C-alpha cells in the first residue's frame, strides 16, 4: 500500500474536522459554562453559614465560603500520564504549527 500526499491530506483534514465537531458540540451543549458555574455555586450549608456570619456582624469574604475542600487524587500513575499528555500536547502543537506553515507557504506561492 502506497501512501500518497492526497491520502495523508485526507487523514489530516478528517482529524481536524473531527476535533472541530467535538469542540463545537461542547460549546453547543454548554459544557464549559456548566463546569464554571458549578465551581462558583454555593451549597446550601455554605449559604446558611454565610447568612449566619452576616447576621452576627462578622467580616465576611465570599472566598471563605466557597467549597475549597477537594480531595487530591494525584499519584505516581496520574503524574506520569499527565506528563505524557503534556508531551503529546506539545507535539501536537508543534505539528499543527508546521502544518499551517506548510499550508501558508503553499497558498503564498
């Protein structure tokens, strides 16, 4: 099986279209907005504690009541996978920059 430039171009275009569709549907469903909103929403107990402190006349700051008690699930394996993921991300960024440089040279000629 011989790999041609047209075949490689098709694969790259299909990958880019697939990535675009994933990002588009994430934006369409409001996935990022939901995550940001969930981080900023106070729970019932936090609201009750805040109101009690306001009634008592204490100096209050919203940051004191946000749920900051998150468990750390990091371990050796997750750190290794994170390093691999960041390496893949860097490689992908470099390859995309090279790809768009080649497209720019082809269009500019």
